[in-house]
C-alpha cells in the first residue's frame, strides 16, 4: 500500500492492496471456529477508513468509526 502511494500515487494498486486486506481479513474470520474478533475488525476498519479519507474517497474523521 505504502509503496503504491509513493509510486506517483498509484491508486489502482493501492486500492487493490486494500481489497487484498479485506479478503485476507474475511478468510481469517471465516477460518475461526469460535470467538469474536471485534478488535481485529475495528483495526482493519479504522485503517481502511483512514486510507480512504487520505485519498479523498471518504469524508470525515479517520479516527472516528461511527461510535
């Protein structure tokens, strides 16, 4: 993600990396047989929101998850 944004702001690659993060997170969550992963989901959601806000595709406070 960082490399893509530093490479002349390669937005398509950066967005692809975000999608990979979401896919890997979903795969991890689906592989768990028990327990909640609220902390993981909050971290991933905050990161994605922060990146989308920085890129200008989402407005609002990147540290606020709607709570």
